[in-house]
C-alpha cells in the first residue's frame, strides 16, 4: 500500500464492512493516512491493482506486538476482492503476498476471522490449506453490557 492508494483502500474497506452487514463505517482518508503511515503504522495492506490504477482487492493486516513468547502475532483484518474480480485468483495472490510478508518479518503464522455465514470464504480458505481454529471462540460485549459492567 502506498499513500496514493488511500482513496481506493478506503473504498474497499467500506465495501467489506457493508458486505459484513455493518452500517457504522466512519473511517476517512485522513484516518488511514495517520494510522497507516509514520514511525509506527497501526496497519498495513497488500493491494491488488486492476486497470486504470483502480484497486481490485486488499489484504489489510496488523500485528499484535507482544505475545507470550515475546514475538508479535500477525492478524489479517480484511481480505476483500471487488465482486467483478472474484474467481480470478486475486484473493489467492493477496494471501500469497501476505505469506511472503509474514515469512520475511519472522511470523510463524497469521490468523483471521471469517463470518460464520460466509461459506464461500470458508471454502476458499480451506482450498489454500487454512483450517478453522477450534480452540478459540470470539467473544464480544455490547455497549449496554459495558455500561452495566462499569457500574458494578
């Protein structure tokens, strides 16, 4: 990802958030510039470019800087390919780029979450040799429950 990619990265980020069924997308180009560049970027992205400099896919990733073994953990936040470019190995190439990044930077693996209802994505991930992590279940607390917990 380059600074010039920010408008297209933002467009693809919004597309995946909408695809996931969320309506609370409030990122701006300025947010991405501040958080994606500088001395300590909070995220990076591998991008797939189509014709006319338009991006057709992104693999947004970040690291968790400190784990139990004193090594960082690599997390894939979003993998998204424009709908009219799916089935053309774009997602596979993006994940290949992320695998190269991981190996270059000393990560032993990378992880991600998948919507339970996104069967196509799950089939795709299985086709590249990935497996669900049956040891961990994602948990979430809602704002109302956070308020209640805070009051305790």
